[in-house]
């Protein structure tokens, strides 16, 4: 294994900006286009100079060791970092060609189109029904029949309906970890988002529940664009079409760390034929 | 034939006699002793109030008007004081609880680390430490001197006392709501107001209500803020907004400093009544917490 390169951030070799088209089938429409994105938490530069594109109806996996900025990048895509005091973004993020951080853009409107599933299942302390109906309700849906229909359809799509159809009025917190995560997925897709962001959606789950979530992701791909952060490389190979490898760069002696995008390409290429030595070390399990 | 198994070696699983064990015993004993020490005065107070107050209490005692101090304890009652306490405390609750809850929501959900929010939080803490008689004098000088004694003035004073308690307890409850719930709601496109009303408040409601009820119980038992604001008269005054009024704690104060045995007896009865009211509020707080915990597990 090569020692981590001690070069300072500004001297970074520029990573591949777009996925290589030869790697898979024809690319879908560009959903996200990030150009030279850097993100700070107050004085801490969490991510430096990330450029990548995300394509429609694909699953894009972000992999890399802890602290490499995967989650930070993911949370930048639906402006969830806005909620963190001191968070700041530089560079350009375009969503379907629109500047996501433009002056007129409402973070609330962004999040209605770009949903998120979190690492730790976070059902609201409400009934299962109210959890799923929450999003449609805040979007103004009041019709009971319509809500019933949305709740059933979303729970079915999240492969949870059969397990909960007889207890829709019990607390969402009464579910097991895997069920709770599927409830959160149902809650997210109930608002018919365009994109679903997933932050290590299966890291708190056992292998069977993980399998269920992965099946679900493949299933949802036909309708949604999914960006998923994962620590699990097998999971990335199993579900994703494209993979971005992030890496923690330590700057000189100052002990400042920042996350960078090292390599981005089709999942097959990243895992079979990585071009960067750090990617190779990571995907073959010699690092991280 | 299988060979006889070798005899198993004996293991000693008992706690070794050591300094560690002695330390454990000493500290446990100290804890039990401190608990008993705390319980003794409390038990003594309760015992005395029940022994002296219970014989006086009857249905007519709770409803009759307050007689002249010279009359024996079995004559008359404390009806006006109970009425006054209920009126004044209820009005103080209406004034202070919504304001306190809204203030805490501002501090926790909206204020963030803004200087103005930190200043308000700081002053709420300072207000918690202000002696209750100071609240009474404050209302006396800004209200009573201009508009006279009234239940309303008493409610202002009790409200000032309750406000920081409600702010602090609500603030603590809101802090307990996990941020992941807020983010889950934001990620569905909810606005801040929506997140607060539909996720944060319901999740914290049990704690907020029980905190508010504890503040009410505390205010119901306060004497000092009422001494300069309601005057403590012997006649019932159903109009909480004007005219001098009376209350259980200030009536107890007046009766206890009276030289007449009858008045003192009625004072004990009033004390027991007040304890029972506070007790009921505490139980209500517990029930409310349990009720709202329905979806919390």
C-alpha cells in the first residue's frame, strides 16, 4: 500500500468529473451536477473540490472511510446542511439544470422533491398511518380516501404493508429496526419525490433486513433516482450503477483533514479496474 | 464403559472479602441513611399537618365563609380562600403558561445561538432565583399602587413566578426531542413552523404539560407574592379582576400569626387542604405524562 499522499489540497489531481459513458448503458438525464463543491462546518473544511454528476433512474453509491465527507455531500443535495449552524457551501450544485443554492430557491421546496432516508431509522412518535401520511398532509392533502390510498401504496412499495396492515394505528416506534427503516422509506416515497437520498440506510440492520432494503432500492430505481452513502462495499457492488470513492486527505503537519472525491465511475470499473491506487487499496480491503 | 470423568475443579464465585466489598457496604449504608434523613422532616411535616388539620376538615369547612378569628375551629371555614386560590392560580396559569411555552419554543427552535436568545435564556434563569416576595413587591409597585388590590394583581405576581419555571422545563423537554426527528420532518419538505407544531411539540407535550402543572402546584402554594397584591380579606370575592381577595397560603399565614386557637385550627385545616390540592396536581402531572407517552414506545 502506498502511503497517503502528503500533497496539499490545491495540488490535488483533478478527479474524473463525469461518469464514463462507455462503462454502462446510455446515461440518463443529469439530475445533479456538482462543480468544485467545497463544504465547511464553521472553520472546518469537511469536503474539498468535489465535482460529479448523478444520472436519472440510477443508483449512485458514495463510498469511502469515515470522515471522507460522503454524508456531507449527500446532505448538501437536499440542502439539509442548511440546518447546521456554521455550514457553508462553495461551488455549484445544479439540480436538473437549476442552481440548488440559488437566491430564489426555497430549501423547503427542494426537500419536497428530494427526499432522504437516514442512517438511524427515525419514525415520528405517531401512528404508522400518520407517519406515512405526514408528507402528503404537509403538502395539503386532506382527503381521507386519497390519504388511505397513498398510505397503502407507499407501504406496499416499501414492502411493509403485509406486516403492518392490521395495526396502522399503533406507534411507529413499536416496529423493529428493519421495519422502522422501511416505514421511513415509505414515508419518503409517499410524497412522490424525484430523488431519494439514503445515508447508510442499512447500517443498523441485520443481513435479512439489509437484503430487504436492497431489493427495495433496486425496485425503486425504475421510478426514482437514488444516491446512497454506504460503508458496505458489497452493498455498493450489489445495488449501485455508479460509485464515487471519497478519501480523507490529511494536510501536511497541521493535522487538518478534509474529504476529497478520488475516483468516480461505473461500479464495475471502480471495483474491477480502479485507476487510482487509493481506490484500489480501499476496494480490495487493504485500507479503510 | 466410558472412563469416569475427571472431578471438576471448584470455582469460587463469591465476592472476595476485600476493601472493595467494604467500600460498597459503607456507601450503600450512607445512601440509605441520607434517604431516611430526608424523609424524616417530610414525614414529620405531613404527620403534623394531618393530625392537626384533619379534625377540622369537613364539607362545610371547605365551603363556609371565614369567621372572626376569636370563634372556635369548628365554626366557619375557608371557602373564600379556596375560591381565591383557584381563581388566582387559574388566571396566573392562563397568563404564564402559554407565554412560557412560546418563549421556550423561541429559545430552543428559533433563537439558536443568537445573542438575544441567549440573553433571554440567561434572564429566565436569573428570574428563577428571584425571591418570590420580590415578585410581590414588584407587582405592588407597578400595579397595586395604581389600580388597587385584586386577584388579578396576585395572578400577575404568581405568573411572574411561574414564567421562568415554565420556560426552563419546556426548554428542557424540547431539548430532549431528538434532532433526527426534526431532520426527518425537514427532509419531507416541512417548514420550520410545521416541524415545530407537528413533530417537536407532540413529541415533547407530555413533559411540557407535566412541567407546567408542577409550576402551577408551586404557584398555588406561594404566600409571599400574594401578601402585597391581594390583601387577604375574609370575604369571598368571585371577581378575580377587581377588589381585594384571599387565598389559602396567605390565609394560613394570617391565621398562623393570630393568637386565637380557633383561627390556628382553621389554619391547620387550610394547610392540609393546600397540600391535598398540590398532591392532586402532582398526580395529574403524572397521569398526563403517561397519557402522552402513548406513542413514545
